[in-house]
């Protein structure tokens, strides 16, 4: 349901299921390897995520905190209009660097 890939040294986690309570264990599993790296750097690709509920938002913030504790960074990319609105209205989007495209998010690690 969630897939981990690499673009250079950056981990990319992508999926195509709603980011809701039922999928959160799968999301954690997808992030497990990159969270074991010394200084994890990753992008959560939201391009094919149709919806994020409150449990999904909480898990995203938890993942961000786990990255920060390891001096890492988690960024978001490609949110569809509904997910973009959810991130915006809840203020969760302000807690992340959010990019319209995956390539921009990955490239931002180089700058």
C-alpha cells in the first residue's frame, strides 16, 4: 500500500490509499528503514493519497517529530486539492515544508 524508493540519498514514501487509521501501520512500516538511518531525509509523496483524516494528520506530525529527534527532515509533496486544503485548514501544513511537485521536494535537500 505504501512504497519506499530512493531518489539519490533521499527516501521517497508514496501510496495510493487514504491516510486514515486503517493505513497508519503500513505507513509506519514504509518509514521504518529510513528512520534507522543516521540523519534521515525523506519526502512523503501525497500525489495519489485521496484523503487524510485526523489520525493521519497526527501520525504525520509524529513522524516529523521522530525525524527531528534524529536531526532529520521530512517534507511533503504533491498534495491533491482536498489534501492541500486539509493540511491548510488544520495548520498541519505549516509544520512541514510542502512542495507542489516531488522533484521540487527532493531537489530542495540539495539547496
